[in-house]
C-alpha cells in the first residue's frame, strides 16, 4: 500500500510582472484560474491532504478555494468527481520557498508519508508527469523535476559532477558565470519523504543574496546527510513546467491548454471544422457527432449533447445546456439556457435565462429580455413552439407548447396558452381570419418563418 500523500501548493506570490491587482494564481486561462488547473492535476493523484500556502491577496484566493471545496462536495457530478478538499495557511511575511513550506507543516499529519510540493502558477503541469515523479522517489529520499531550458535566466541550475551524479541546485542570483551556463534547471516540483523533509527544513538558513529560506537548500541537506535524491527530467519539456509570471506567459499557456482541450474533443468524436478559430474552455462537455463550426466560443460549465450543430460565430456562455440535435447558428448567443432536443435558433439571436422545449423554432433576431436592471427572469418556450423573426420576449414570459409568436411581436410579462397565435406590440391573441386587433401585425406577416 503506498505511503500517505500530502500536497503543498505554493500560492503566496504577488505576481508583480502581471501588472494587475488580481492575485497571480487567480488569473484565468481557458475558463479556469491558474490555481484550479494545478488542483485538477493534483486531484488525479488522489492525495490524502492538500494545503495551499497563501500570501498576497489571500482573501480573494480563499474565496476561490471556497468555490473549489464546494465543487469537491458535489462529487456526484462527472466533471467534479474525486476532487480533494483544500485547506489553507498564510505565509506572512514571505521569506522564501522553504519558509512557505514550513507554514504548511502544522496543517499536515505527522509521521511517515510523502509530501509533494509544487507551485500554483504552473497550469500546464500534467498528472502524468506528477505520477512519474512520485514513482521515481527513492525510499526515504527525494525526487524533483528538472528540464533542459534554452534560456534558463532566473532559474535555479542543477549541478552535477563529471559522472553526472547530482551535486546540488544553485539559484541564478547566487550562481557563478560557469554555473549560469548550465541549461538543466530545477522546475521547483518535489516529492519528499515527510520526516526527512521536516528535519531538514528546520536546518535551512537564509545565507544567500536574497536573505531568504530556499527550498533548494533542503536538497543540499539531503545530500549532506546521505538521503537519496533522484532528479527526474520532465518528458514534456520546458513548456510543461513553465510558470506564469506575466500576461504574455498567460497567453502562451492559453495556446497550449487550448490545444489539449481541442485534441480531447476531437478524439471523442466532436468535429471541429476550424480548430484554429475555436475557443473552448475547460469543463465543457460535448457529445459525439456534434459539429463546431468556425469562430465559436464555448465557455466553461456548458454541456452540448450529441449530434448538435454550433456556429459559425456562436457564443455559448456558462450555465447553458444543449440537448441532442440542437442547432445553434450564426451570431447566436446562449446564456444560462436549456435547449431541449431538436430545438433550433439559427440566426442573430440572444437567449438568456430561457428554457426551450423540444423542436421549438426560434426565428432570426429573437431576444429574450431577461434583465430589468435589478433582477433576471426566466423565459419559457414550449415544445414545437414557433417564435417569429425579430420577436422580443420580456421575461418572465411563457410560450406554450405548439404556440406561435408573430414576427416583430413583443411579449411583455405574458403567457401564451398552448396552441395559440399571438401577434403585435404588445402581443395579443390573433383575431379570427379577416380581422385583427388594433395595432397588431397582419396575420400573414405575424408567423413569417422564412428566416427561421
């Protein structure tokens, strides 16, 4: 049986180069904050305990952790199954990485086990790499991740002897010119034997140019005390271990993570006709046989069923669900809306806070006006209902099963009974053939579906 695994996520940094008041680990990429990306990777390891070390902007980061823990409690949802709860400690003042890890020590159980230490700003780090690092850890020792970097400026260098044996890590600011020429860097991801980690942490001193307590000094203490150390070269290269320290690096991370997301959907039978124009967040479900046309944006927490068609130039926002066979076409925005099987909205439409029944047809230019300046309300459109082009439905509003709302009509806080036809501004029931209510559109215009 494997030894218990504790995880320490270092998330106290200010992120000065981000040029933002938002804590660095909360900057989002593909719909997830940086911190959440690394927590998802950690979740696949099934750890026994996870502790985040917070510092700058800790109140905001604690709000994000509260959201994460709420998702962890919703473990029955497929997208969030197996998520570990995360506790937090505060590093104040911030005196280096070894000092940060020591803050987490009281929050973790004593005794045997392993401790994985990593950073909260490395969204491209994969669970596969972390598993390889865990597997490589020598008994009662340490393994840590390294990679070859073309430009290692600012990174700690891995020092080896003439035979290639590990001899230590030197921080860039403390390195000699010869040491700075080394291209193998310490990626800052470690697996320690827990008792030996706490023992060596207590002996770390701030005897360096920065007057900080370096976690890399623990490696030197392991070496001096004869505890085994195994460097592990990252198979994914420098891109995978890249931390995000600027908005430029955030954009680079988005490209890599977007590619992974699209590759997963393509492998699952989703046809993405122009992947270079598709923006699909993490935590999106798309069924097989669905076609994603060019220039589509699908944000997080969206579910798309099988054999749907989305786009081109469509935008699916969080809280949206499309059932099987739904057709969302050109310049359609769908927000917090459920569309039942076979329903369609093909042109120039906004559907917000709506519940749409099976095989309903939403005409071009339809708007569900869901917001009155203070509150948002729901629009309900029944099965096989027909909404004419240019209609506006001011919520709360209901269109019954099989009912029709005429072109350019305005349904304002009303309910159309099943099977009825309403037209006009404001909408009202269509009169008998040959007559129409005052102000209503002609009957032949009221149900014009040529653009639907």
